[in-house]
């Protein structure tokens, strides 16, 4: 029996049209050079940006960030100064108890539910993590009252990891100036992690938060005070002349104006 003939596979000729599928570009209105310049200027303005929630260790940071949901940093700081003097560790928080904890944080919105979460997360830290705050996002988001944003803040501020904690300020700016537009915080986070130049990524979320809090404000962006006004592509922009690029005075943590 004759061997069957195999069909030859023709290779595309040099003149044939070959479709090369490439990954879609990350959605942003800015070139790499423009993004480099944006974060270069923000880095000069605030060389060492810091979060404005007062804390003394990873545990008090977790608690402070969890309490800050739908509340101002300044309001949380006022409530936690006395609290953290008596309960700066999971077991101390459990010893304090939910009822007394409520008395410390009753000036914060949703304080009853937040008190339950703080006691519950303290119990989990004692039972499952030896009283220590875990250093992975997967473990952190298991803690009651801790979502992805809180986990990212803790990973960055407590453990030095480059993360993007998308709060209301960052979500607004990413969409307003078309830096990394997205419909959800998770979408904005994913895009920002790709569009922010890697060597600026560690401080980027603090730069964006502070820029949104003090300059690119929700009700009316203060474009005349903006160091990237000439680069900004926001349709809301009211000024094309950048503010003087000078280092700002050191942050005074605990006295933030929201």
C-alpha cells in the first residue's frame, strides 16, 4: 500500500499579509514621556510623601485605615490618639472590648459596625497569625473590615511594597485627567500599576492622594496651584500655566485639612 501523501503546509510569502496580534495598549491619554514628567514634578514637590493617618505599628495602621472608610483622616486621628495609647496590639484591643472601643471611636461615622470589625480582626490576628499583621494581600483581605484598598495601604506603608491604594481621590484624578480611566477602583488600580513609571511607583499613590486632596479637589480643581497644569488633559482644566515647581513644606501629620 502506497504511503499517503501529506499535505504540504505553505509558509506565508514575504508579500502575504500576516496578522500579528498585539496586546492592546493600556488606556491613558499620556505618552510615556508625559507620564515621566508628571511624576518627576510630583516627586520634586513632595520628595517623601506620607500617609496622613497616625499610627505606631502595622496593627494600628490596619485599624486606622479600616476606621477611615467614609471618614476623614483628621477625624480618625482625633479618635485614635487616645485609643492607641491603651490598645496598640491585637490582644490589648480584645482586652479593651467592643463596648469601650465604641466609646473611643464614637465620633467616627459607622462606629458601631467598625468597632465590631476591629474586635473581629483583632481576634483573627491572635488566633490565626500569632498576633502579627500578615504581609500578603490575600491574607490581609481575609480580616474583617479590610478590603483591597486597606490591604494595599498596609502593604505599602507598613511593609514597603509598591502598591496602588485607590481611594476616592485617586479614582477621581485617574478619571478626571485621563491618566488611567476606569469604571471601578480595581480597574483604575490595574491601569495605574501599568502606566506609572516603575521607578516612581512606590510613592505614586501618596502623590496622587495628596494632589487630589489639596490641589485637584473634588468640587473645584485649583488648576492655578497645579504643577502639571500644562500637561494635564482634563476637560475641566481652567489653567494651562503650571504652578512654580518648588518643594512644599514638610507634611504635618494629624493636622490635615480635608
